[in-house]
C-alpha cells in the first residue's frame, strides 16, 4: 500500500523521557477515520552492525543484555553518533568490540528494528578482509569474542543463544552468500 491513505497526523507531542541513547514521547494523532489516539514512540539515533567474516568464521560477541535478563550472542554493533558516517561507525564498532580491524565494509541492508513503536534504523554491513588485534570495549561493556562456523551459528539460533534480528539476518545473509555469491536477494 502506498500514499497517505493510512497516515496519522500528529496533533501534539509530549516529551516523556530523554536518556543517553533513547528518548520517549507520546504523540496524540488523528487517525484516517477522523478519530484520535495516542502513540508511544521511542526515538533512537540509529545503529550499525557488522557481519565480520574471518577464515570462513563469523566474529560474534557474547554479552549480558539487561532488557532480556540473560546473555546473548550477537554480531558487533553499536549506535551512531550524531553526524557520524555509517561505514566508519561500523568499522569503529567492529574494532572496539572484537579487536578486528578492516579498511572497508560493504552495505548489506538497512532495516527498522521495531517500527511499531521506535524509529531506530539499523545499517548492516559485511567485512571480510580482517586483521586481528586487541578489543577496546566501552567501559560499561563486558563481552567475550568468538569466531564461529555457519553450522554453529545455526545451532546457536536453534538454542536461542542467538535470538536478535540483526544477528539472525546476518547469518541468513552469510548462508545466502555461500549459496549464491551475494549477500542479498
């Protein structure tokens, strides 16, 4: 469906919370049928993530995710700083979290993580010419880095150790690349 047939016109915005990474607002909107409703919206600066491949293994990090109450295995990722180049941010996050460096990343896809309530867009890149180094995570990041095979990644998905959308998308892009030579359809 295209056009503005389903557009919700904002009548009023109420700021609720302004944090380090996100903000929350309540928008009062007019619906297409003329009625009104409220929408709780999380504003986010956007993020990058990297499918990092080294010697036919995917570089992942495991860290505790407070929102989930458990550890999670994920590809390296992080939020964009204001005005930051997306590819440079991807290279920065890869090196900070894993110690691996590269001179270039190539885009795979960009997607909204939760469009029902948030405007966060995530830019997924691939890097496959890596040089090992020393990780320099942020002072509040505690993580372990691991290189896993495609088969292990699929096993981690089945076990729920990998359960976030960006990492699952990266695993499927990697599998597609193995089958077709392309990371996208």
